[in-house]
C-alpha cells in the first residue's frame, strides 16, 4: 500500500487536533528529530507533533490511518537501531510532553508514569521513597522510559533483578485505529488471555503508541560494593563470569570491558586510570543487599573465583566517588568511540558461558576483514556490546564489505544459541540480519500480528521486518 | 467454520503417524482424559493420542487442519479452568511421553526440558546441582511444566523470584500449520522482534503445541526460615502483607489463609493443629538466602511489622519436618474443599494492598447470595484463591444465581485494579466473566492473533474467548 504525503489539508487537520504550538514543520526545527544515536542516519519527517494527551494521539492516528500517512512515535531519540526515525517521512509523534510521574503507590509498590519521563528522573523519584526501579540503560540520564519499554531495554542490573518484562505491569496504548486500551491489569501476576502488555514490550512502536506505563517497584537495597577486576585475557575474564554464578552468587551487575575500552575513555573522556601492560580485560562487579557483612562475604567468594581465572588485581571502590568514577568509565565507552571514529554498534546476546567464544570469534572475523573492535557489555546476561571501528579497513571496504563481516559475527552468535539484539532492538539497522536467525515462519507470524494491530501499516513502517 | 468428526479414514491416518500403541479410542480408557481438576466438568475427546516427537505432532496437526478436526493439547490434567478439556470433541494430544529433562546446563544456568516433565521432578533435578527453578504451583507434585507455561502458572515464590515469564527463555512449538519453530533464543535478554516466547506463555495451548522448554535457573538459596503468624481478622492479616514489603523485605513466600482453611484441613486431611478461638487469619511467611544471621534479622523485622498489625502469635518452624507440615497445610486446602463440598474455585489477582478490601467484599457478596467461601492464596502477589462453597444456598440458587454473585466479585476485583485470573488461566470456566474486564477491542486483538497462528481455529477451540 502506498503512503500519502501530508498536504495542506491534512496539516490543517493536525493543527486542529493539537494546536499550532504543538506542530513543527520547519526543516531546521525538525533537525533534532531526524536522527537518533544510531551512527549517522538522517531521516526527516514531514511534520513533527508534540501532543499532550492520549486523546490527541488517538485523533492523530485516526487521521493518518484515513489518509495513509506513516506515523513514527519517538521517545528521547537515544535509540541505537534507528527505531525512532521517520524512514518513510510522514508524521513524527514526539512523546516529550508526556513527562509526568503520575503516581508512586507506596502501598502497592507500583508507579504510574508517562512514557516521556527520563528513566533516571523516575529512578531517583522512587529511590527517594526507598524503592528501586532497576532497569537502568547506560543512557538513563537522557532516555525516556517509554523508549525503554518499546525496545525491551536493559542495563547492568537485569542480571540480578530481571528484565524490563518483569517490571512493566500494564500499559495504556493508543492503537493505530485510534482506540485507547489498557493492555492488562495493575497486578504482579496475569493469566487472563494473550498477554498484550508483553507483546507491546519490544514492539518498537509498531503496534501502538504507549501513553501510560504502570511499573512494579521493589525495596531499594541499602548497601552495595563495587569492584574492578583485571584479567590477562578476554577469555579468562569472560570465563570467570559464568563461574561467579556457579559459585552461587548473583551480583547486581557484572560488566565486561576489554582493555581497549579503557584506552578509549582515557584518551577521549579525560578519565585518569592506571592501565598496566598485562591488563587485557576487566570485569566491573557490583554486589548489593541490606547487610554489609553478607555483601563483603560475597565479594570475598567472588574474589576467590576471580583468582582461579588468573585475575591479578582487584580494585575495591571504597567511596561513593570511586564507585561513580568506575561506573562513569563503563557508561562512557560508547560515547568515546562514537565521537572519535567511524563505527558501527552491535548488541548481540548469547548464553553467558559462550561469551569467550563469541569475543574470540569477533576478533578473528575482524582480522579477516580488517576492522577493529571494542568489546564490552553486560557479561552477566551474555549481552555483548560491540563497537566495530574502521581500523585499517578502506572506506570502500567499510562501505562494501563490512556487512558481510557483521553477518559472519551474527552467524557465530546464532550458532552459539544467541540472537541479534539483547536490548537495543532491531529497528532499521539490524533488519537485514534477521534472516540469519529467523525463518519465513517467524516473519509470517510477525507480519500477521502487525496486521492485526495496524491493518494499513501506518505505524512505524519499515522497522524490525 | 464447522468441525468434522474423526472418521475411520482419519483414525487410520492418525494410527499411521503415531502407531497403534499410541492411540486410545475406548471410552473407558479415555475417561481420565475427559476431566481436569476443574470442578465436575467432563468432555470426552473422540480419540486420544500419545505422540513421542514434535514431528509426530506436526503430522497430526497437518492432518487435523486439513480435515477440520479440533485438537486439544493436554498436560497432566491438573488445570483449574478446563483448559485441557476437549470441549469440541476431536483429537486430544496427551503430552505425557514428553517426559525427559534433556539438558541441565550448569555453565549457563539453563535447562532444556520436555513439557511432560512433572514440575517437582524438574525442580528436584536442578536442586541436586545446587540450582533453583522457583515456579512451584501447589500441584507441583503432579502438574507438567508444559501446562505451567501454557497457563502462566505461579506459586508461592513468584513474589521474590518473579513470574514464570522470567524463567522461560525459549520454546520449541509446533504450530497448527505443522511448522516447527523455536520461538526465540536461549538468552536472558531478547530484543529481536515481537516476543513469540512471551506470547506462548499463558496462551493455554491455543496458538501452538509446546514440545521443548528452555528455562533459566538461578543459584539455590542455602537457608530459609518459615513462620506462621495468626491475626485477629482477615483485614489485619492482609494489611500486614503490604507493610512487610514497605519495610524493605522481600520474603520468598507470603501466603494468606483465613481461619476456615485450617478448619477444613483439620477436619479432612487429618492435620493436627491447635487452633485458638481468636485466630481469624494466618500468614505463612518464608524468608530465604545464604546467611542465617541475615535471615533471622529479616524475620525479626517482619515480626515487628506483624505485631503492629495485631498479630498475637508467631510460630517458627524449627525443623525441616515442621516446615513441611506447615507447607502441607497450605498445599492441601484446595483438595480438602474439593473432596468435601460442592464448590467453585476462583483465582483473581489485585494490587497487593487492596487484598483486605477484596476479602471483605467477597464475604459481603457471599452473605448477599448465601454462599460460603474459603479464602487463601499468594498474598504477596495480591493473588487470592477463593473457594466458593454451597453453604446455605439451595441447589437451584447454586445453579441459577451463583454466577451473578461471582460476576459481582469480579466487578469488585476489576474496580480494585485487578483481573480475572492470576495463574489458573481462563480456559472454559472463566470465559463468561472476561467482558467484565475486557472490551471488544481486546477481544478483536486476541481473535486476530489467534487467527494468525491458527487460521482454521482447530487448536483448543472454545477456550479463553
């Protein structure tokens, strides 16, 4: 089905719905809506709207459905797969005005929040009441919680506290037809029909526009310890991860960083860090709880495991400042690479114990094609963040052959039991690799589901499949 | 679309697929497949098959699709909503021969298990390796894990360890078309297209037949403590639940039982228990971890909370035998009622702190209609198990007016933010109440999804909606 352009009549109808002050049409003002954090993509919508209510979104979707105008819902634009880009033009709905925390229910340990609230703002608001919302992507200071839901985002603490799927209880959603529904109930358990809440999580805004989010909260841990362990090889660091869990400990974070991560953040983010020649890889390990003695006993046990994998040096962060510094290193790796090199990000996920094989394979494939790579990520979940760097690859090869190399990496990922994305989503940029993992049967089911929600395919077209 | 009967030609085709020894056609032998644990329902299939492989199931589904024969997949038949009953006749596929634990992967803390494995058998097998699969419904000694997945089953430990949705990573499924797919990947995180694994969980066998299950496992806690606290009223017991969490503690179980539960298990299950006049309600609270001192400190904190809600007496289970005895009381309430009275089971779920209102309302509605009730359940999750007992209701009223009373209870449930079922599913018996919570928009989405998977509606027809 062919889409139509937004003509003056439709523009007037859009203005009638949201008001003049909520509509952007100048190219300059639309610039910041034309990209996300995915490499150098740029797609301009025809019109940007900043609605204030589900009702306005409902009217917009009805209008666009009637006139076959593509619609792209957008959070903070911090995505890493191009999911929020208007690749077909049309209307971009920015959720930035849905920025209210509507309710923190301390009786039920639940909150109701609008999708345009910045994740860290929400985390801090519930922390003030002694509660934890543990889903904290590296971009937590700027991303919206609605985008997190739509992309199934994770973060370091998933390993202990579970994925975002465990924390999203209910969603208010505007369907492409304009109908507004609650997907489920505000309950911790749910066995009442196909779970539409779960279907919306990770659907990347292709099935409906999320307008309210009910989350589960848990008591905030009162104490934590953070340590940074160095290893003589990538393999030994990755192998230690799995052993920590087998020793009966579930840390609240286990982040892997290869040596190069430190080189990049030292060079480009002004981080002071004494990097020794023999440091080939690092694990950043956090343990939390309510009792320092228990935490220290667990750290001691972890220490023993680390030693048996050749760990030479463990740095305990003994102050809040030191902890913040170590987390800062971890959180700025992506940015350091992004600002300073031609790069491509991947976020494959594998069963935890196969990480050493994955990292080894990535390096071999890189050697074969001539690209360099910076590997880090949520090792406790088997979720690797891979930044591919142009290295010695020529521009021609980078443009022509890189994707062949990436396809080889995904073939390895899938052969290890893994899949394309752990938390960044498929969006635009991973679409072409999906057939490495999925068959026509999957694509037919997905397309069928899409059609049930969005018969004219107006909502975020061109994404996932 | 009208279904066909299984004629002799189709029977021969079925036998050709699975072999003579895997087909049951005599009414006597089919008796045990004609009911589950849902009250007194009885529906005979025309033919029962006990296939041995996904390939056989694939051939059976293709055959039935071609000939418009309804197919009902069945686990252990311990369901409480009629989900495994052949309400349209046709072919019943018993999964009882899918009884192998295929792999316990101690490196990745994952297991691959067939759906016909008894949940407790699986739990014990992983516990032997120091690992925990925490999803333990009351029927764990007899239910199949495949049924648990299909119904989104829970159990006491969900409150700490999360729902079954957090533990099911990947599923091998035979679609009604006969296609065999893996729904996802063996990974802890997943952001690669609509999540078909999550869609299968709780779909009650209407979208596909599950033939392999990959689960997440976690380190087994080494220590636990169990206490039984008595309260002067249902309201005070329920109110204490929410306060425990607000005090910053997440117990591994918080089970609520009203006084009558103890009366029933004493009378009918030979349980010895000293019930005092002032004991109106109880909480069974378990705390687990790796350190006894921490556990005892948490128990002490819980104790203080309980006292502030009028708790008079706390019984600490000081031996494994005593713990088993207390859990036995909890697990046999349903059975005690079932064997000794005309009854109807409900399993509504509400936000945790609204439980006192729910229980109070149920008693008031009972008084209005003349039925009695036994209330218990997973209070930490807001999941109430309600056994309605005929009481002073005449048979005529029981048959004619009970559902009006139940509808009132569900209206109250929904008004409190809850829904129809927390873990038993909708199946056959809750279908009529679904419109209390859900709109035509929900039903249309569900029917649309159903059609994507099962265009001829042959798989478990007549369930959920």
